[in-house]
């Protein structure tokens, strides 16, 4: 091993000993300018170093005092960049996701989202660009010395491979259909080796799960009348409502129920009065002659 490589191995070994977390990300399709932007966005939260996997494996072998680190080198494939930090590895994953940048596409790149060319002035003068736009499926016209796109036109869906013609057109139109950035493939956290699959985060799904769990816990606490800072007020409020309904149903008069008891009694009185009036209206009228005859029969019976 050359003196230069030995010095690099020693430097990487020092970084491994200095930091609690070590991450490895793929450098494929990450360009130098984008890497500089990622470094800027990460700030001082992580030390980034590009080195060969063989150098990292030898540095790992020199840090046997780190428990569980021996398996780190076995997962390294392809060009890699290594991150040394004291951040939680999942926090580092989130920072890397937020540091992703949109970039122009090259032939063979995969679209990271649906790509639509908007209608309007391209700002490009007539010439060969017209045939290129038409080859990409765009209807055009010339107006005011510029080439215009007639209507909003979808040219690629998420996951589509960008053709050479489309890559050229999108580049000239300033449309960036590709997201570029570092994706963590492996992390070591103070004795724990975390694979790429385990590092995947569904933040929206996690928020939904936490919201549902909080709702279930709140309902359980309320139903069990278990007082907590979040539920004490609701428990007292529900107990008051149940006591009020019970007192009202039993006709117990107090400051809270007196007015409602009077209103209920008044409503029941009105209902009864209405029913009596309706009964009186439905009763058949009494014939005076029949009434006199009935009274005479009753007298003879006596």
C-alpha cells in the first residue's frame, strides 16, 4: 500500500473514531455542482468525504473497538460518498431528502415526476428547434419572432426514460424533470448497522399513524375516565353533562336544571291541553231531545 493511500486510510479511521454515526450513499448520477449544493445545505451537520470502498474497508478494519462495525464494508458497492456525523441517522436521511435538487435531464435519465410543457412563448427563435419540439410531440406556432407552444402538453410520466430528443428539448426550455441527490444506502449508529430498506421513511404515513394512535389513546382515556393533562377537562365536562341529564330525567331541581324543568313542564302542559282540545272537538254533539228522554228514563228507574 502506497504512503498516500496509507495516509488516507488513517484519516478515514480518525473520522470513524471521532463520530458516532457513519453513513454511505451512492454517487451515481450525482454531479460535482450538485454535490457542492448538498454540502452547502447540510452545513456543518455532517462531514462528507469521497473515498474508495477499499480505503473505507481498511479503515474499518483498523477500528475494531467500534462494536458491530465489521459488517459495514461488506455492504459497499459502486462509487460511494461517506458521511460522518453525530446526528440520528434518520435525521440525516431527512436532511438528505430535503437537500435534493432538480436538474436538467440527460438521455437515459428517469423522470422523477410527470412532465408537462406549458403553453406559451418559448423565447426561442425559429429554426431547428421547431422540428425538435415537434419530434417531442409539441404543437407549435411562430408569433412575434418566437416559437410558441400551442397548449399544455404532457411529454413524460413519472418513471419514464427520457429520450435524447426530449432531453434536448427540456434542457432548452429550462424544464428540470430529474431530482438529484444523495440517498443513504447504509448507516452505522454506535453498534447498530442499518440497511437501506430500514432507512426508508414514509413521513406522511408516520404522521397519519401517530394521529390515529393519539385519537385511540384519547378515546381510551375518556372511556376509562383516566385523567391526563390532555383529557382531564373533557372528563369533567362529560361527567357534568351526564349528571345534568340524570338530574333532569329524575326531576331533581337545582340551579342548573330548574329552568329546563319548568320549560319541560310547560311544554308537557301545552301538549296535554292540545290533546284535550282535540278530543273535545272529535266528541259527537249531544241532541237536546235525546238528553231529555234519557233523563226521564233515569227518573222512572228510580
